[in-house]
C-alpha cells in the first residue's frame, strides 16, 4: 500500500479534526491539526498584547513570529495528538471562545499564513500525513492524493460546538456560538490570503446528519480506494 497525504478542509466545527484524528490513528499516519496552529498563534497574541482593539498589531506579531514554537505530541493514554505552545500544553486553552473569536483575524494575516504553510509543508514532505484545516488541499498540499471538503449547516455546527464546550465545563449560549460560527465562515471565505474554498478535485461530504461512526467508515473507504488498500472494515451500527 502506497503512502499518501490526506487533506481535509471545510468549515469550522464540522468535525474535520475528529475525522482526521480517527483516520490517522486507524492507518498509522501522523495527524496535524493546522487549525490548532493558528489557534496557538492566537493564544500567543492574546497573551503578548498583539491585538489593537479589534485588529492585529502586525508589527509586533511579525517581530515575535519566530519565537512561536508549535509542536504536536501524542498523549500516551488517549493516543490523541495534542498541541504545545513553546513547550506548554495548551490543548484546552486554544479551544476557548476567546481564542475562537480572534483566530480568523490571525489567520487572515498574510505573513502568519506564509510562515505556518511552510512549516505544514515540511511536515508532509515524506507523506503519511493527515492534515485538516481551511486551505490544505488548495495551498498546503495541492498535490495531496486524497482531498476531502467537509460541510454542515451553521446551526448543527454551532450545537456541536456548544456540546463540546459543555463537556469541557464551559457553558456558552447557543446564539453566541452560532454568531461566532457564521462570522468565522464569512471571514474565512472572504479573506485575501488563502480563502476557504473547495479544491477542484476534492470530494465533498455534508455530514449534517451522519454519526461519527458513519463518517469514519466513509473516510476509510475513500482512503483505501486511493491508497490501494484492499482491507475491508466492519460497518457496524454503533450510532451516536
């Protein structure tokens, strides 16, 4: 079976990371959450006064960007990849609403995207990577052998986000999250640098009414088809 790169793009809170993590774990690939990289830069910016009101202090952030080290490590207990910012575990901090409200601002800064894209491309140079984000199939890995574009309705994505935050002990009103989802969609699709768009050769998946297990099976089938794996997986019926 040949080693390939898998690019999974799509809107915020549509389950890209869950799909990508599960696939990487199943096939023994490296999982990279590109969105976590932008969230980590956002967290750094919040902590180091790189915002001016509703905008980004680009001069300060440009001076600091080389100091921002982002790494991923696999948790020994869960097997999940987690995010570290300058050696600090920040997986929970980068998922906060404060970061979510500002990450699209950081992601729209051209030099930030260029720096992170170079780092992401280096991670996939030897293949065997599953990476999710907004511009993986169009900019980071335009030659990826398998490209997926995931979508779901804003209301469903907002409810998923509310449920995720609740599990982490954070109570956030649905309307606040829905407004955040819609605003992030607008900013992601209209930014000048690498706007969110479906690659011409990407396979689109609307997972609004799919279970996690159904998504896992569907993605494994796409991977097996492209990578040349003839192994078959049990479909089961474990709906969530």
